[in-house]
């Protein structure tokens, strides 16, 4: 069975790309390139699925909104 996960990708102050998988607690990775990040993110998803008793959540992705810092 193929599962699909939403992944948030950001770039940190050191130039690393950082991925977060909101549906999997503690599922994060980082890399210098987006290609490497995708590989690492797939690997960490597999590891998280092995450790967690994962059941698919019914959360629907709506979008991303940036908010100004006040």
C-alpha cells in the first residue's frame, strides 16, 4: 500500500533544507540540497513508520500562510 504524507520544507539560517512530516511525531530531516533532502525524508518516514503504530489521520492539507512577526 502506498501512503502519501504532506512534508513541510524550510531553509534554515545555515543554508540547510529542513523537512518536517506533521503526521508523524518527531519526523524531521535536513540536507544541503533538495534532492538529498527528498531521499533522507523518505528514509526517515520509513523509520518513523517502523517505530510508531501509525494510523492514517484524516487531516486534509489546506495550504500554507506566512504571518508577519509583530
